[in-house]
């Protein structure tokens, strides 16, 4: 097996903080890289990653067992049966036809028309958060702003009482450390606690909605689940709520924080945006490309596959590096340059194919309203820190811990 960057380690904190130089080396000299500690192949070229995302026949998403087994000794796997059960009905961890059935249930809540109707509610959340910090002269844009927008939006969609938002945020954070393969010894145990707690919460909310119906997403999912030739169980509906709660705020939170940081670190780009606010949509797409909220996705091989002279065996894990693909010079001109006026930007940050992110348009709208309002109302915004302050190492997500600013 061809080797590149002999000291390359997916779990090395120095790599996770700045992976791009090694990703470029791998993409050039070892586009199919066997990473022994994770027993996984690592793909870095755009064409290979995009093809794998589209090819459900060879690259399966049904990898619940592999996610757990990659972080838990075989002797302890049985202990994590509740975690496996919580993940079993996640549509992102399913292949057709189960995936098609689950996705159809949720898709009705994320049509362009429904998303656009949410604009006033999102704007109200954003304005309230800016109101809180505006008089202070300084803030942490992660904890005081970026975290607050998407958690409020998805929680309100689901009909979660405001008093429970912080609790659900705690549980989803616990789960994120696990699903992101942080490598922390207690991540599986905390991940299981968070996952089971969230599912139990939504099972209770589903039961409550039967007695006291409300016009929220939980009620809509319950109605859609029963109005079909193949009704979904309460556990399947709760799992869909769990997925929406988890993915519904992590991606948008990271997108808002990272793009704000990139604009503040590239004043010439921010000046372009100030001169022409219509560039905001392009700035968000470039933020998605340059610092994707989800750095990689995983798949399990359903059959033996030949790729660049290597044989990838059925049952082996494949890690698809969205971050590396998004900076592939074969696709993007001057890929290491953050350019909000980039014309061709077919990034893979929301994936492609059957598993293209259902919430992509919602995340884009949240980022557009959050960043547009922030830069309009706080035009003197400036960084109080040079380097990015990242959360503890996480294989799947590159997230800011804090972003201290003054204005």
C-alpha cells in the first residue's frame, strides 16, 4: 500500500487543527490511503469522493455497527446496544428502501416554500441575539451568537419548550463527541447517554402530542408516519427527531461561526462584501467549501472495489474527506484562496446523491440572516484573537470553541 505523510494520524490534534497540508499531500500522492488505527480507507480526491457519495450500490451508509465498533472493544460492544438502537433508524445511516421511506417522511418539512416561511422567525431570533450583545462592546460569537441561532430554530420547529433547549443542547454535544470520533476514552459512554436521553425525550413528547396535538414538526411527523402503507413506529419518529435535533444545529452553528471567522481574518473579502451585500450568498458557499462543517463522511463497502490500483474489500470502512475534496485543484481554481466572488463552486459540503443534506437550504438561510444582520448592525466588528480557538479534536467536525470579538 502506497504511503504518504508517514506520520499522518487522523487522531493527532495537530492534524485536526490544520489538516489541509497533509490532505493536499495525500490527495496528490496517496488518494487511497489505508489508515490502520481506524481500519479504514481514506479518500481525498474530489472525483472519488463525489462518486462514492452517489454510489449506494457499492458504498453503503448502513454503518451503525462500524461506527460503534471503531471506538468500542469487541468485548464491550453488547453494552452499547441502546446506542445502536438509537441510531438504527437514522436515515443518514440507512440505504434504500429504508432510507427512501425515512427521507420522504422528513422531506415535507424542508421544502423551499416551508423554509422561506421561516424567514421572519429566524430573523427574530437573530435580532434578539444581536440585541443582547450590542451594548457590551465585545462578545464571543460562538457562545453568544452562532450557537443560539440554529438551536432556537430547530427546537421551535420541533415544538420543544424553550426551558428544554439547553438540556437538549447538552445531550447533542455529548453525542457529537462520539459520532465525530473524537478519540476521547469516555466518548462512547457519553455518546450513548446523550443519544438515549434524546430519544427518550422525544418518545415522551410524541406521547404528549397524542393527548395535546400541536402544529409543530413532531405533530407533522406523527401524522405523516401514520398516513402511509407502511406506518412508522414511535421509535422511528423519535429517531428522526433525534437526527433533526442533532444535525439541525451542529452544521448551521459551525457554518455561521466559521464563515464569520473567515470574513474577519480576510479583511479584503469583508470589504468586498461591505461594498456589495449581494455577495453574501457567495460568501456562505465559499465558507462551506473552505471550512466545511462536516469534514468527512463514512461508508461501508458492499462489494469489492478497485480504485487507483488498490482493492477495497467488502465490509471495510471508507472515510470520504469532504475537506480534501473541496480543495482539489482539479476542480477549484486557486483552492487555498478564500474568495467570496468564486464563480464555480460545486463543493461537497452538503454531500451529493441520495444523501444530499435535507436541511441544506435551512442552514443557508440561517447563515444568510445571521451573518447579514451581524455585519449590518455591528459594522465595526473586529477579532480579539489571532488563531482559531477550536473545540477538542473531533474527526468529523472542525468547530470553533470561541470567537472573541469587539465592536
